[in-house]
């Protein structure tokens, strides 16, 4: 069975429920926070998956990690997930919900990684070029600094990557030299 099938189905159901409750954007932000919490706190998955931890405590942990409130749209979803013993796929559900929400709302995730902190005017130029290519999509941007790039930048739009870094140019040059 496809591991993404179950999280995707749950995420679609949550999205439909959130729309009915006029909370799709709020749930999107909460699921985004939840996904970030899973990434930042590796022990979160172990805690949530612990069958000896009472349901109420697992619920509190997930609510805290997502920033959601008790008795809200996401809380009801979390309880259903726990009662169906699907909490081990909660991070994947959060990621799937984000994908579904962005697709439905014409939002592109843009990750810009630079070798050094860029001034805002240079960053705006990059965003402007990306915005022009995306033709009307809303941009949700993340900017990071990675000194390993040596110089230049990379831009990732959803699953496409533009690599304009010195590190990448050196890699290409090395491959050319090895072919000779």
C-alpha cells in the first residue's frame, strides 16, 4: 500500500471539513506549524506514537505543537486521528494538507537560499523575477543562508530548483574536467 495514500485521504477530509467550518486558512497555518515542529523536534513523533501515553496527553502535545486551540477544527481532527490509531502519519497529513491548500489557493512555495544575507532590494529583485514566471500565483517565501554555497543563490519553487550558486558552478567545472 502507498504510504502517502492514508495521509492524503485524511488531509483531503480535513480540508473539506475546514472549508465547511470557514477555517481552512487557520488550519493551514496550524498544520504548517505542526510540520515545522516535527522537523525541529525529532522526539515529537516518538511521543505522539507512544501507545502508553493517554489520548488526552497526545492530543495536548499535538495541539501545542500546532498552536491550535481545544475544541477547534484541528482539535476535532486530531482526536479522530488518534482514535483511529493513525497518529504515526500526522506529519505526512500536515504536509499533504499544506499541498492541498496551496494548490486550491494558487500559492507557490518559494525557498531562496543564499550564501550571505542579501539586502532587501536584491531579495525583492529575485522575488520579482520568480513572481513574473509564476503568472499570478501568490508567493509564500522562505529565505535561508547557507555558507556552503560559497556565493550566489538557489531558488526552489515547489519542486523545481534554479541553482545559481558558486558551489554548483564549481561542481559543473569539475565534472567537465573529469570528462577530458
